[in-house]
């Protein structure tokens, strides 16, 4: 069987994702579509609006055949490390292609751009460091560095989040010389960070804003979501009593920061350049997560970077926990969250070819990444009432979802 991989978060799964699923199948000609999905916390440092298991059910009902979990230590990272973990996971499961959305929908812009990047990498690094030294954030410095080597063009605008991630996927595939064909489709309508719903295909950001603002699945939100996602959102809200947002974690996060010694805070992944003092000082006058973020955010410390740091504070993820992933050539395991009959057929034919264990629960392995995953799960469910929290965390020990 031929498999195509997609790299997703589904926060939540919406009509634009449904388009991507079908277009990826058509572009790749694959028999089996495999999604690697962030778990409890996402690439931009946000808690997922509902848990990984309900999001998995939404994906499997919409044409995805296998859902794998991207380990937390890769999921809550910059685009290059996020891409590295995602691509390595899909490579271990044997995909022959990976399909992503981009502004142009032309893969040659990315593969030719990779050649330009490799031939001018030293110039890129020099400009990047110069801009960082000037106090720019990494995304801004990187944009200038790409422009300096002629890479950010109308055809591949590396200021666009989808293009940044897509280029990171292509770099990861080609840097490691993996037997995977990169494919891209033209992304649909709304912008990645659009904050309001303007049609039936809307950004996940605008959909979450609507859901969290109204605490309900409004008519505007309904128009953007497949029926199964609506059901899963409703079921999760009923069972867990609320959807997740950073404001739900404010008091716990505030307590963590106020009671952590500064040297312990400095050991947290992402806390560099004396940022622990700024985080600690700003906590004294913060009355909400949003206010706290606005008090800390600067040109250098972007909202996304700070959210990732707060996720690491909440999960107590230290620099020492993530150092190894920068130099590894593969992931230590592949975790299965759910599958269809087609997905099960594919796994039956593929698992003997895998070089790392295929697991489905946190209890099936001893790798340190799994203990970090368990901490992330406990942190994620910590806002729920005790009886709900224990029931939801128990899902981590149950067999994969089958549909």
C-alpha cells in the first residue's frame, strides 16, 4: 500500500482541513493517508481546545486513515524542530510522500529554494545573527536573512506561516536525504491568523475565537465545521465542562512562576538571556494571561515564543529535556492514536519494516520522551474537576481509537 503523510494540529478540524485531506489523497494517489498530529499543546505554544482523542475521532471520520502523535518535545518548538519530528515520524511509518498547503501550491518553489538556501547557508546564518544581535525576534531576523540570499519572493513568501512550515518540511526531507516526495497544494481562502469568520472555510484561529467567546458552537462556527467536529466539540465540552484556552491555566501558571526560584525558571526550555527576571517581575502585576503576555511581549520576545515558554513552565520541561532532539536522526518511537480499517491494513503490512517501536499508550515504553508526554497530559487536564481529570488522563492508557 502507498501512504501519504500530512502534518496537522486540527485545533479544531474544520472545512479547510477536510479540503486538505481530499486534495492530499488526489495529489499523492495514496491508498492510505497518515496524519502526525500535535497532542495536548501545539506548535505556537497553545493548549489544544479539546483533547487529542476527540480531535483524532474528527480526523478519522473525515478521511484520515491513521493518526499519530507528535511527541511534545517536538510539537512545542520552532518550525524547524517541529518539522524534524513530524517528518521523522512519517518516515518511520513508511510514507512515500508528504503533502502540505502553501500560498502558491507549486512545489518547485520550495525545492529550488532549498538549493538556494544550501548554497548560501553561511550568508543566511551571518545575516540571521546580525539581526538577532540588533534585537529582532527570530521570525523577523529569519525573514531578513532569507531575503538577503534571494529566497523570500512572491512565489514563496517566507513571512507566511504555511510557507515557513512547508519550507521547513522540505528542508528536513532533503537535509536527511529521505525517500519522501514533498507535495504541496494551494491553501484555501482565509489567512492563517485571520481572527474573524468570513465564510465556510475559515482559519482555526477565527473558529477558536468564536467558540471561546460564545462558549457555544454558534451559527457562524457551525458553517465552518464538519458535522463530526461539531459532535466532538459538543461531547468534549459536556464531558470536560469546558474547552481549553490559556486563560483557564492562568492561576496555576501564575502560582508556578511565583513559587519557582529564578535559577529553576532559568532552566526551563526557552528561557534565555535573563528572561526569567522579566517573567518573574511581570507576574506581580498580572491579573489575566492576556495581560501578562502583553506586559512581557517585546519586539524580541514574540507572543508565540512566550506561549511556548509558558507551556514548558506548566509542564516543567527543561532545556536538558530537549537538547538531544537537535542531534538525533530519528524519533525514539511512533505513537498510534487511532486508525480506520484501511489504516490497520497498512500498519499490518508495515510494522515489521519499522526501525522503532510502534506504541499506543504511555505505558508501552520507557523512553524519557514518554515521561515528558505524561507530564504534558497531566498539565493539560489539570484545569478539570478531579473526577474528570483522572478519567480523561486514563485515556492515555487505553487502546487506539478504531473507526
